[in-house]
């Protein structure tokens, strides 16, 4: 009974994550297809390519999350793991490319300032990530130490 409840809640979690990620990824890709250059930068123009790309991107991420859900409950064969790694790598590449693509609309005289800002932002994110990693290591070590102390008193 308890195991069934855990499986149902896990399934619900993966369904919610899959729907959310599919909508977000679809919107991101569609917004890239809706970008059109104008003299002062870019504008958004909803077109058939944006709509089609939304559905294709959303569908691909939905299948990606279904793959994750299946792999969480059953042992995945090597072929499925390789497919998952390839798909993950592809999504990362698309994510990075979609972040960098709008930079082509920045006027040449402002690119230096934008890249300095991006470098500072990346440094800040890396710093926060480093602090979070150190805190996790500290908490894991503290948990392990307290578990060992509890075993010693029993």
C-alpha cells in the first residue's frame, strides 16, 4: 500500500515536471522562431514556424521526461541510457544555443558591454554554485558524523 502511494506520487511528480518543462521549452524555442530583425534590434512576430516549433519542442521534452520516469522505476538497458545521454546532451546544446542566438541582434558598439555583463553574471552564478556545493559537502559530513555518533551510543 505504501509502496503504491510512493509510485503514484512519483508518477504525478514526473507528469507535472514533464508538462512544465515541455511548455517552458516549447515557449523558449517558439520565441526564437518568432524573433525578427528590425533596424533597432529585434521584434517578435508570431508565425507558423513559431507555432510548429513550439509543438515539436514541447513534444520532444515531454518524451524526454517520460524516458526519465521509465528509467526511475526500472533498470535501464545500456542502449536506453546511451539514448538518454545523447538526448540530454542535445537539449543542453539547444539551451546554450538559444541563449546565445539573440546576441546577434546586439549592435556591434554595445557587444563589449554585454559580454562583460555576461561574464560577470557567469562568475556570480559559478560563485553561488561553489558555495552551495561547499555547504552540501559540510552538511553531508555533519550527517555522517552524527550517524556514526548515534551508532556508537547504541
